[in-house]
């Protein structure tokens, strides 16, 4: 179930990040980086929650996915930014860390 949820989240991220920019872009300063951080935190959470995979692998896969998106974006009319990739990685780390802690607490009860 969690794998399917993760795949759906990954597809939604791809749909929003690999289409030309539009009016739905965040208009506040730093909003773009915040969105990257939050979406990649959400991406990492389901798999980390299960405790079936090492957190390092989850973070590396999520950050690599973010890097791949950044490499593709110039071909769809968007810009690639190191800051976006950094926000992806940091978000993936925090999301995985939080979900792993919550998952362990739930399994211990």
C-alpha cells in the first residue's frame, strides 16, 4: 500500500514540476523552495514509515528523483536550480526521519 502511495505522490510531483510554469506558481518569496521541501518530505514519508527500507536509501532515491527532475526541467520550459535540488534533499531527509520515528513508535505500542 505504501509503495503505491509513494508512486502516486511521485507522479503528482512529476506532473507539477515537468509542465511549463503557470499561474499556480507560488508568489511569495521562497515559496518555490518551501514547496520543494514539503513535497519531497511527503514523498519520503510513506516508505520511511514502514521501516522496511533503510532511511539512507529512501533519502538518496528521493533526492536523486529531485535531481532528475531538475535535469529535465529546462526541456519543458522551466529552469533547473541547485537550490530546488537542495530543498528536495532536505525535505526528503526530514520527511523520512519524522515518518521513521512515528512508525517505530507505532510499532512499539
